[in-house]
C-alpha cells in the first residue's frame, strides 16, 4: 500500500486530468460502452481506435496524442471488420496507412483456432504491444462468459481485465463493449430505461459507462442512423454531455461521424 498525499493535493495546483481522448476518456480508466444490437458500438469503437492511432480528432474535440490501440474482437467477422475499417479510414480523409497499421492492432479469436488460454494470450499481447487503449468487442464472447447474469463470473472476468490492463502499463485505458437492454416500469408515465444487460457488477466495478442509443425506426439506406452517446456513470473526469452522433456517407465508400452536444 501507499499513503495518498492529501496535504500536497489540497495545497497544490488544482487537479487536472491526463486525457487519452480529450474531454471524454482519461488515461488508466476502465469503462463500458453499452447499446442494443445494431446501434453501432463496434463502428464507434473502431472510429475511436483509428483516431488515436492516427492522432486525429474525434468529433470536434482536440486531436489526441498518437497512441497504440489493441482490439480484441470476437463480435465481427472478417468481412464486416474490413468494411468498418475501410469506411472509417476513407471518412477520416485516408490517414497514413503505415501510421495506422503501426499503432492499431486487431486480434480476432474467431479467426484463430480455439484455445482455452485466451486470457493468457490477451495478457501476452498487452505486455508485448503496450497499448494506451485496449478495446474488448464484446465482453461476453471475448471473455467466454457462460452466464452473463452471473455476478461471480462477471466479477472474475473484470479482475482478469484489470490485470491485463495493469500489465499493459499504468496509463493504459480499457473500453469494454457490452450489450444493453430497455427496462420498462409498471409506474404510469415513467419512461423506459436503457442500461447494461447482464450482471449488475459491470455497472458497479467500472469507472464510467457510456450508453449508445439509436433513433427509433429503421436505418436509412446504407445502414446509417443517428445515435446518442450518453454518459451513464461519470467520476471526476470524463464525458458529461450527451452527444448526438450523425453519420454521413462520403465519396469512396467512407462514413464520417459528427457530434453535437444535446441539452
């Protein structure tokens, strides 16, 4: 253990965060991005990853420092993954491919032979690559969780993830994609609530939670739809305002994402 320097904090300059994504995500944080199927969780997480890999802005926030990102993807097949990456790359103005390739690593268990030692493989990749951000897409298949409602199983998985993140480096952050669901109350006129699906410890043990909600109705042609990124759990620093995210198709098969704060 180490005693926290309370007097130094109180008498020194006002605290300021170390941002990985300016105004959204601090270094060393573990957070969940949750949404129902089809809301674009994977697309948004890959857009975040490429922004960091290329050192280019996400939405209208300042550009982040060029950083390494390690993605463990068990959600998307090879064709969908290739399509997401190409659309994002074109939409970002085709950043330097050598820079993106050097700073962004995607590991897909679904493209490899099954192995019971997946936590060991994840740990080895994190130690070797030393990423600033680790993305888990999505938690249940990547972590091979058998019962997503079991708090004991989920808590054990979170402990494994904390160990992997810590071994990647003290400043490494982790973005864990989770499915969400709507809950409806029996109370008259009380609106439905969107929240993480499964064990309650996901909400309790993580530093922050983002919820991604789509506009009702079917997507426009090309699968594009407006979504809303909502902070559900925030500590001292992080995303505080709901962002309305609007996708726009561009020439060459790309998609740009723009965001405006919602009051």
